[in-house]
C-alpha cells in the first residue's frame, strides 16, 4: 500500500500546482457575474454587504472547514464519518454525501457554460457569430431547444481526455498553457472595454454608490451568494499556499 501511494501521480513543479489552483479558484461567478451584480444592485453600494458577508463567512465557516479538513485528513464522507465516530455515532457518510452532491451539481452547471463557450468560439472562428445582428437571439438559438447539447458533451470529453493523462502529463501541462492565455485574453478585453463608447460613464455607474439599493433584500441575498463564490475561491488559494509551505 505504501509503495502504491508513493507512485501516485502528482505535480512536478510549484508553478504547475499554482496555475492549477488559480484555474480552480478563478470561477465564472466572480468574473462573469460579479460586474453584472454590481451594476444591477447599486454599483459600489453592493460592495458593502458583499464585504460584510466575506468577513462573516471567512472568519467562521471557512476557518472551521480548514480546521476540520486538516484534523480529519479525509474527504467529506470520511471526515464526517470520523467526526461522528468520536461521539460514538454513525451516519457520518450520509452527511458527507451532501457536499459531494452539491459539488456535482455545480460541475453540471459549469459543463453547460463551458459548452456555450466552445460553441461561441467555433462561431467566431467560422465567422457565423460575427455576422449576426442580435447577439441575444444568437445565444437563444444556442441555449434553447437542446441547441448546445453536443457542445456540452464535447466539453465533458475534453475534460475526460485531460484527466486520463493524469496530473503531471494532463492537468499540469494544459494549465501551463491555458492560464497564461487566459490572462492575456483578459488584458485584451480590458483594453477593448476601455476604448468602447461610453466606457467612462460605465465606470462611473459601477463606482458611484446608489445607497437606496441597500434597503432592498435582494441586494443582500445576491451579495451573500456572490461572497459564497469568493469563499470557494479562497479555499483553493489556501490549498495552494499550504502546499508550498509543506514543500519547505
């Protein structure tokens, strides 16, 4: 058993591990949705409940999860099972299924969105997405009536192929290419956004607080949801930092 564990595939460099953690932490919730929520619920005023929930979740639930995981040295099902066994009780694995199912549901959502990304990429390469007059209608054709199901399966197939190559030859290698390309694309997008007509007005709209939105329950609810996505990102950054410290 000990020999098989020693032969288990792992990252070959700190850079590969860091890029993989960043790829996991930088989710669509805090890239795609975050600017939309700020614009929808009060501009900079949205940041007030957002920061409050980050502090609350980070100082309680996140730290508790870190401590729980480090103490039990196991996945969700094993950790809850060990915790209940210390009290002479059973059923911990049943509780551990809850976060596993939640992660699975999130993964389904990500697979759908990645399928949309691939479809849009093909559309821009072929030019079909550049000739449409209404991008909303174009997206509706992709997202509605099972129009993108093949692209969802393609996304899953790509993930499966990369996973079959393992950690060092699959996940690590592809992240060393994809993550730098990701940030280059974001720099290009930033320059493009700054050159659009009305860009200054858009920045003002996002940065000037609209205090009346703080009285709306939806502002606080969506701020809580957004903070939850950031806390998930923090989990991966914590894993990244801890891994580097363990290697010293």
